[in-house]
């Protein structure tokens, strides 16, 4: 798979938001490419579930990389990888992982400012995180590695007190690190989204949630990227459970066809 950094970057500059298709295996990736998605992104949550792990870097990077390689070998559109907290404690470890992804043609990554320990997600210090990410982008630049870095902040996901103010404080730090976009999962209020997009020149990414406004409203609020998260994956397995329950109830396969 060819690296499409520039193409992915340009998709964040168009007037309509980029709807990125979140996938968890080659089959789902092929399906969404067939539906003319312009870019795809892995859902680490969905892939972890597929492999029998909980979200939060429980699967090893090697296991994750195997799945990523199969997806990358299957599609031709830009592919971004949800790298969670980086699968490394230091900037150099994170850079090494990004270089592995770049080698197989990955066009972008998500990296988040929270960590999961013993099943509990907590946000990290914004200044320390900013310094780490800046070290990552500087190291990549020295090696002429171009990859779209979408920095995810979990202030809304964790429902932090005064999330909007905290998000804007983090924006002021994060947009100086050399990243290309900012991602705020679980933000849903149109007025909050508009404030966030006005607070930064970087493209802002939001995620599928029950109360998320429609795509046109998001466009008018300044959003440049919309993610699906793991929700379609979860929906498919709810459907599978329901269908198999019907087969067991009817004691035949007529409902499948």
C-alpha cells in the first residue's frame, strides 16, 4: 500500500467534513472502500474486541500490527491507525512504532492524551504530553517521515469538570507540537463544537455518538473530520446475536436467507 499522507491532509481541507470509515479487519475495510469512503481508520477498540482483549493497549503492538498489515494490503485509500497512547512510554518508543506503520504505507495515526491502567482511563498532564508529542514530531521530521498525526484529547470522553475550558487550554498547548489535527471524542453540543473549531486553526475531528448532530450541522460548526468509532462493529455483533437466537428458536436456517 502506498503512503497517502498528502492526500489525507488534503481531505481535511475540503469544505465538507471527511467521514472516515472505522474498520477492524480486511473484510470491513474492503466493504467501506466499496462504498466509496475516501479514507479509512482502524478502531483499536474493535480490533481488541476481535482478538479477545479489552480496549487500552491490552493487545500487543505486534498483534495489532499483523491486523493493520492485512488491512493495508487490502485497500488503496489512505489508512490511518488508532495508536491509542502510542504503545510506548517514551517518545523514541512511539517513534519506532510510527516508523513501522509508515513502512507499510500508513498515512496517519491517532494518539491520545489518556492512558488505561487496571481498566481505568485517566487523562495525562497536558504539558508533559505536549513535550512528548513535540519530541515525536521533531524526530519524525528529522527522518523525513510524513504521517498525519491526529491528536485525540479525552476531556469530553472523561466528562472532566468544565470540559470546554479544559479543552481550549489543551488546544493552546497541543497546536504547538507539530500535529496536523485535533480529535475530541464525545463532544456533542453544537455550540461547544463551534467554540472548539474557532479556538484552533487545526482541523477538528468529532466522533459518532447518540446525540451528535447531523453532518451538515457539523460542517456549519467548522468540523473537518467525523469518525465512526467502534459502534458499527458493536452493532454488527448485536445483529449476529439476534440472528443466531432466531435460528435457535426456529430450529432451522430460514431466517438467514
